[in-house]
C-alpha cells in the first residue's frame, strides 16, 4: 500500500506545478485513484464516486483560489463544501467512508508535501538523484 502511495505522490510532483490545467487534471486523477483504493470501493462504487469526487476537487480548488486572502472565510467555505459533498458521498459508500474521504484527502496532501519538501532539500544540496536512490547518474 505504501508503495502505491509513494508512486502516486512521486508522479504527482514529478509532473510539475498544480497550476497548469494538464498537471491539475493528472493530480485530480491520481488523487481520485488513491481515494478509491484507500476507501476500498468496489467497481460500482468507484464508478459513482469518481465524478462526484472530481466535482468536489474542482470546487475545492476554486474556493481555495477565491478566498486565499481571508483564512477564516476560507475555512468556513471549505467546511461548508465538505458537509455538502459528504451528503453526496453517503449514498455511494455509506456514512463512515463518506467521512473518511476527507481524512484520506488530507493524508494524500501531507504525503505529497513531504515528498516535495524532500525533493527541494535534495536539490538544495546539489543532489540530482531521486529520493531513496544512491549512486551516480550516467
């Protein structure tokens, strides 16, 4: 499971920036796949969950962009968004897993940030190797 997570996060940050539409679409897709795996969704649940989750992800990005200057309002808007989407997730996967969506979202973001920070530190030291790799490049 950790190997899948590391692979997803590595590919997410090796793509470049979140700001580009193509990069954002790839991040969305990887996060959706990660969520489906972590939530243990069957094929039917995953088929229903995917589009709803992508709508949530897009709305979350918009809320973050719109209210980034006002932290308190941003927190309220994100909470409102999550409550609304939790109600949409419940019929798909039940109450417990609909709450777990936001925990796993947080886990994904934390791990992505950690890997990004690790890569930035390695670059700062002049190390051109990927994290965890040893030896010289050819």
